[in-house]
C-alpha cells in the first residue's frame, strides 16, 4: 500500500519485483483492497500555479454546537458535500472542525463562508486563514527546493 500511496502509477509487476511476490497475487491484493474500500482512489498532486490556473486555498476553523446522538458528524457531513471543501477534520482546541477549501478567488472563498457555511444550523462561528504559499501537499513538495546561491567563503 505504501508503494501505491507514494506513486499510484506503480504497476503490479513493479510491486511484485520490489516485494519478491508474484504479479498475480499483487493484482489480487490490490483488487481486494479496492473492494474493501481501503484504497479509496488514485490521485495526482498538481501544482495548479505552474499549470496556469491559480486557486486560493484557506483553512477554516468552525465552532459547532454538538447534537445529542450524532455529535459533530451530521454537521461535518453537510459541510463536506460542498464542492469548495477539500478536507474536513474533527480537531481539538478552541474550534471543532478544520476545513481546507479552495476557490478561484478570495471573494469566492469569502462567499462560501458567509453564504453557505455560516448559515448551517449549529455552526456557531468560523475563523478563516488564507494559505499564502503551499510548500508540500500530500507528502509531495510543490516546488523544487531553491539552490543555495551564496558564494562559497574560504578562510
């Protein structure tokens, strides 16, 4: 699973070679993991800025009034159904949920917060933190590290 998590394009033949197993058993295991929902999907990490399409990302902390019997789950489910929402986490601290959202502009993200998120029953308050720069996403560096351009100093 770690191999596929790092590179979903790794073939069963390559995994078999790496692990010393036969290719058919690797194929069966991958199919079983997909069937059981352990492997949820295969994805690509894209640097949208390099691709010429800038997206605005924001972390939004949400304070929620929990409900008897369902806690935070029903509110989280309502939130994660919005297309702007990339991730939803239940967290400890001053807020209950942390969202990662994306939009084409700061105004679009602000509209999402004001018109969609804040109007949900039991959402008490929000705090929005716009992402200024992404360095690493899903274990992948977004940009190549910059080379050290300082001149070497010799004693």
